[in-house]
C-alpha cells in the first residue's frame, strides 16, 4: 500500500501509432493546402476571406468536439473558450468593416484584445487540466496577473515614443496576453510531464502570432500563410487534447 504522502508522478500521454500517422498526414495536407491557397490569393484567384473562413472552421469544429466529448470540466471550459476564439478570429475575416480597418482603429484593436483574452483563457483551462495540481500550480496561476503587469511595464520602457496613445496601450495588452499564453504552457512543469507534445505545440501558437501576424493577417504573403498555419496548428492541438483525454479514460477503466 502506498504512503498517503507519496507524490505520484503521472505517465505522459502516449502518441499511438495510428494517431501519429493521422497527425502527420493532416499536418502535411494542411500545410500543402495553405501554401497553394496563399499562392492563389497572391494571384487574385481566390479571395483571402474565403480561404481564412475555411481554415477557421477547423478549430471551430474541433473545439465543439472537445466541449461535448470530454468529461473533464477544465477541458470543457477550455473547449468553449477555444470555440469563442475561433468565432472571434472569423470576425476578423468575415466582416469587411473590421478586416479592412486600419490596424490602429479602436474597433479592430478591441476585437484583437477580446480574441487574445479567449486564447489565454483556453490555454489556462487546457493547462490546468494537467495532473497533478500542486501548491506550486496554485501560486503559478495566482502570479499570472502580476506577470502580465510586468510584461506591459517592460514593453512600455522599450517601445517607441511616437506611437498613438490608444494604439500603444492596446498593443501592449495584446502582447502581454500572448506572452502569458506562452508562460501558461511552457513554464508549468506538469505540462511537460503529462503532455509534452501538446505543450510544445500550444506554446508555439502565441509565438507565431507575435512573430508573423503583428502587422495584420493580410500584411504580406508570409503573414497570410502563417495565419493559416496557426489555425491549422490550433486544430491539431485540439485533436491531440481530445486523443489524450480519451487515452487517459481508457487507461483508468
């Protein structure tokens, strides 16, 4: 009989051969279609909004699957927030009055803040679903708001002084939310112990957004292609989380 004070370290969630093949196939297919779609957009063959709407449907549907098929409360809440994130991303592409606004316009900036808030919420819930949930994790999540304030303060110190006040403040908030999304996944040891693949993938999503889409989703061909990649990776992350929870459920039976 194990001691009640013994700390049980959970085993990492296994990538089954069937799921590995499926994951790699979907990744290769999605990247190929994204590359072709980007070229068609550059050649004015297909409208960008149509391509982005199609790719947004991938995380939209997979988020609904997580919400309704996983029993974990944290995962369900995360799936709902991921669904909201997908809907807000779709607004960027389907509403011309929003998608063609100047990046410094208040409406576009507020929509971006709401989108990244949903993303951070989903990341927090998905990360919190990892076991075990110890005292360090409670301190970790309680310190996140303070870390966000520190990130904003550092950005204020290094940012150019010629930016419009409203645009500057909103950009700092979006940047802080994206950094927090990386921290939630990559700075929590339990994530790397239980689900290292999903942790690496989830932490890459906000980094890609900061590196390639800061100037807009239509800024250039690289930004457009990376937007499609981000949507594809979010879809694959949802599939991985869904498969992981199903593996855990099967193991506990």
